């Protein structure tokens, strides 16, 4: 199931400089100004909020290049929620 207001969310993220697509609970993200950078992927549980700052940090990490020619091949993040976390102070 897609998040509510997906089109609105994707437009807002694009305004933040992110090229984001959504498919099967996975957000694929890269910087708009780095179309040749690898796509970073984020798998989020349904209903988990998406934050532009976190996606931007991941996209920046995926676009890192070393002066000698090294680069990031792939960036993937997943979040697992545990009901016991809600009991933490």
C-alpha cells in the first residue's frame, strides 16, 4: 500500500533536491543534480514517517566519490520496529 499523499510527498522531496521513487514500501533516492550517482534505497515499515533530511543524507552518502576514482556502489537502509522500543525512557 502506498503512503497517503504520495504524489505530494514526492513533489516536496523533489523541491528539496531529491529524485525519489516509491515501489513496494521501498523509497529509491538520489540527488537531482547527480543523475549518475547510484540509487540509495530505504525500506520503511508502513506508516513510518519519511524525513527529507534523512533521505538527503543517504543520497549525499551514495554520491560520494574518492579523488582516486573510488565511489559508492550501493546504499541500502532498512528500519525494523520493535514493540519494546516504545517502552524505552
